[in-house]
C-alpha cells in the first residue's frame, strides 16, 4: 500500500471512529430517562424582538385561577445547554419539583429554561470569576421576561417568587438576585459564586447556599466568600458544604429534606418590597 493509500485509510478510520462516537453520544442522549417528564409542558418563549428561549413548565396540581401560587425558576448547569428543551431537567431537577410528594405538598408554577449552546446565565463564570460588568446575558434577560409573562397568564403570588440554580445556574442565581435584590423572596444557589462586594441589599433575603468541599470545577472559596460577606453585612444565610463531595453537590442539595419546606415557607415582607 502506498503512502497516499495509507493516509486515505487512516482518515477513513478516524472518520469512522468519530461517527461511531457521535452515534454513541446520540444513543446515550436518546436513552436518557427523565422521571416525570410528562408533567412538564414544553414551551418556547418569544418576545416582540423575535428572541426566543425554550423552557419547561410545571403546573400546580389542580390549578385554580382563584388561588395564588408561588413561582419557582431553576437555572441549569453548563452541560445542559442546548435546544432540545429537555436535558435541563436532568440531575434530579425533575424529581425535586415534579415527584408525587412535591406536587401534593408544594403546588407551584415551576419553570426550567434552557440556555442555548455557547451562551451563559451570567457574565462571570469559569472564564472570569469576577466580572467587570454587571449586566444580564440575553438568556437571563429572557428568563426574567418569562417570569413577567407568566405573572399575567397565571395567578402568581408576587411575594413568593423563588430562584435557584446549579453550577452555571448558580452563578446566574447570584447575578440575578444581586441585580434585582427585591424581586425574589428566596434563593438557593448551588456550587456557584457572586460578587462579595455587592451583598448589602441581600442581607435580609433568605438564601441557602450549597457547595461540595472538594469541588475542582467551581472553587468552594467562591461560596464561602459569599457566606462571609453576607454575614458581615448582617445576613444569616444557610450554608451546607458537603465533605468529600465534588462538583455534583446538587445531588446532596436535592436530597436535603428541609429544602422545599424552607423554600416554599419564604415570603417577602413589607420591609423587603420596593
């Protein structure tokens, strides 16, 4: 076999391996089972500028227009970005809010938007822990537009809006509550980080922070710094740092039996509303 033929054979082999690997990834994705997926309505938000963002919506069981319901927004991690409007429900998010026990005890409107590939829920993330500009990314701005739209569609209790997120979504959670400290009644960022110099208005906000002690993706110090800053500002944040746990601290957070009772028990007071 000539050198030219050998090169062709090598390229064909590499291409075959690449195609096989790609097919394997597709098969894995297709084989993914998300518990209670049928309880989440697939939607795509579109504004007047024709900007769109896919999201999943969980309705309260036995929704009644006369009753006001809390609204929960959950922001996923970087690995769940895309456009399938499904993968953002992995990692236990669906089980947390859509299990039989959860929908019975905590009827609420819950949304889980999906950030497009190549975009982010925050301007500060892995590439830059401390952003020089405090602005909303397009996906996060659209998330807030969805919140506003849902308040017109459903009977939402404006004093019971909740925000949480993991990893990339944990950063997004911090960014949103630091930019809009009076919008949400409570927040639960998981393995994220924010700006310790901008916590003064968050001192009275109920915040429960979760972090893996040996996280080598998002340094634990980022969560610790936010806890220390809030405490210095007079706040009393909850903080769970799990020994021996890496980046997937959301697993431990979601297994915390007090999380949902705590979350749905929060309500904005007259002193926090502006």
